């Protein structure tokens, strides 16, 4: 039984110098057999397990993670949450997630620090202006809050932006989604892990999948570094390593894994109280609660699993940021890192059954998966439990690459991929 | 970031090059007779290997010629470079 976090538990534990907090989740050895196994203990995988247990009464399940909880892309992203996508299918998917975000801290009894500080996307040329206006209209038709801002309104909303007309990338306008914002990425993984564990889900860390055992066209189990685990349902949520797992099952996916970089500055006093994304110049910036500027850069164009990106990618992003925010010219960068993102040709995710019975893939989130974490988990759990997709993720099936029904969403991260 | 030994220009910064994806994907000889599955396989499905992968590169900001590369994608180490039309080296 999990103790509830509250102001009273905080006071009680303060009196014992915070030395007696209950463990947030257990560290079990794998059982011989599970009803279902989720491969990948990031936010999406843990959320999948949480909703399988909570909404579909599947409690005899496990999450296997090759590293530690939240040590992959969940802890490497820039934590932006928004749902202002162009196409109907994407709008449905991402806004489903955003609605869950709005009540997630209460639901999990874990503060994920969801902050609806707004996300602003800037337009720097006439085509940007047309595209962003079109997207604003599409969003509103889908019931998603969106407004188009003039240059003056952009300046008013975020005064530190340089809106001078003579800069290299002048700001011609922008869009604003007020319900969008950020959340604490680690807390999302920890909150879902704690919630899933409380319902009996086994979270097995330091357990790498080495093979997928098939009997004809059905899954029979997985080989791991902690031995064979028998199961009829395997949900793979392995982000950049999805193709590696797919190869074990003899499948090919339409994915390419590439390094995506981000960086944070030294902490400073509050200076930017929203998230600003700039499509054309590929730079986005927000400020964490610790005071660091959180800056997202772009992907390299070659396949790599090395978690290192090229220096010129960071340089290009910082050039653009300094032009847009001259006030940051003397900021020092503290840390820089890379994560491996799995990118689909249409820049939309795959939440799908496969040609192998009992094998499901949740991948292809590319550069923008964090925002979808709760919705992705909920819909993937539905897909696994019912062996059928939910209507919100039906369009994101693997077969769309055969039928041609792509969800061509290159606005996925509001940046050119 | 790494150095690439262009077979025409010599060693240059990777920044001068454009990655062209998986190598040795043959264009279908009879496109009109392809099924949708075969088209999907040709257009979209990729090996995306973690480890030694064969790929195409273009010296975009140099001689603009295409060539092939054998590279370990787990650490970005280049194993071999060979010209278009040449047989890939055996590992």
C-alpha cells in the first residue's frame, strides 16, 4: 500500500529529517510469466503500464528497462507540452494528452509541475505567416485554443524578444496556445512508476531485451539479461532503439534514429515566463523552475545511436537565439547533451499492432514525444488490452506506409526536421 | 561531429557533407508491377542498424559527388569509404 503524499506527510517526514520516506516503487526480480510486458521504462512505457493496470485491470504485467527509470529520452527532452497540430488526427491525439496533463498531478498524487505558461510559435517570413494562420484556423476548428499574434502582440507577451525589422530573422507574427506549457520530465516518469507499482506492476530495471521469441506468427516471450520471460503480449516503447527491437522480431520499421541535442544555461532570475519556439531558425527556449534557460536544438541528418550530436547544430541554434534575444549574449551554457530520436517519414508516431500477433509498437515520436506521454500511454494501453486501436490512434497504424494514408505532420515539433 | 575522407577531395569536416541514408537499396526494375507492400518496403522501411551500417553520403559543400560509407552508428566510427558503383567491402 502506498502512503499518500500530502502536506501532512511532508510535515511528518520533516520531523524525522526526511529519512523515512516510503520507497516510491519496488525493485522486483522478474516472474516467469506475465500477462503483458512493456519494453522500455520511459514516460510512455510507464504510462502504458499504468493505464493497463488502471483502466483494463491487467495487473500481472511488467515494464522492463535496460537502464534506469527515466534515464533515456524522458530525462533528455525540453519538456514542452502543446497540442496545436495541423491535421485532425494529430489534433485529436495530442489534445487527448493535453487534457490528461491538466489533471495528472492530482490523479497520480505526484506533482508533475505541469505549468500552462503558454507556447508561442514565431513566424519569420511570409510563408511562416500563412502556415501559422492556417494552423490557427485548423486548431480552432478542432476545438484547440489558438490565437494569431501580430509582431506588437508577440513583443507584449514576451518583451525580451528583439522585434526590430532589421534583424536577420525578423519576427512577423506568431501563434499562441495558452493551455500549452511545460512539466517536470523526471516527475512524470517517477509519478507513473509509483502509480503503476502501487497497482502491482513489476518495474524491472537494468534488464535489457536480447530477443523476442515467436511461435509462427505469435509472440511467446522475451529473452532478457535477467532470463526468459514468458508472455503473450509485448508492447515495445523503446524510442530511438525501436528498430533494434523490431529487428529481433524480424520486422522492419519506417524509422531512422538520429541524435537530437538540447542544452541548458547557468541558472538566472526569472526572465522568460513562457515557451517560445521558432520554426524557421530552429530554436526554442523556456526557463526551468531552477532558473536555467532550456534550449532545444535540431537533429543531425545521419543515423546515429551515439547520443552525441554535431557542434554546428548547437552553434546554429545559439546564433538564432542570440539574434532573437540579445539579452542572453553573456549567458554561459552549463550542460549540453543528445538523445536518440526515432523519426518517421511523415513525422508522426506509430501506435500500432504489427503483423505478429501480440507484438505492439509505440514509436516514431521523433523530436516531440514528451508532450504526448499521458495520451500515448492511455491509447497504447487500449490497443494492447483490446488488440484493437482506439479511434484516436487508429490513423497512427503501421499500415499507413502501405496504404499511403500518411499523417504528414512536419510541424510535429514546430521545427523543420 | 567527425572527419570524412571524401574519395575525391580528401579529409574534410562532416559539416561539409549531407547524409543520404541507407545504401544499396535498389530501385525496382518494374515499378508498374509492384504491390503496395513492395512499394512501402522500397520507399519507407529501413534497417536503421545500431552497429555497422552501409550508407550514402554527398559532399554537398565540396565536390558535390556521392559516395558510400561503412560506419558504426553506435560510436560514429567510419570503417570504410568507397565510390558509387563499387562493390561494398566484405566485413
